[in-house]
């Protein structure tokens, strides 16, 4: 049985809580393929209110905004998903 050779010069995947440059590039490439970006503008101070609300519900700000959009669309379309 042959053993796998390892490249000792390869960068570690995770160093002291920080992403390597390779990870940053790979993540950016994946995000560009997988997601659309939307810029959202709110009045000064409202971002803090939204972040606090999301945190109190155990969500990220992005998760909260996506949930709010989805629930509004479902309500507007008369969809009842049992909630």
C-alpha cells in the first residue's frame, strides 16, 4: 500500500483564527458564483436597531433581512407555510 505524499510547503488552511490569502480568494470566487449582492440603504442609526433585533432572535443581519423578504413575499402572495 502506497502512502500519500504531502507537500510540506503548502500553507496551513487556518492560521490563528485568520484565513489564508488562498482561502480568501477561494471564498470570494465561490461567493461571486453562488450569490447576488444587493446594496441596502437605511437611515442613520437604523442599522444598529436592525442588528440588535437580529441578534436578539439569534440571526445574522443578513439572515434577518432574507427572512423578512421571504416572509413578506409569502404574505403578499397569500402563501401560508404553517407559521
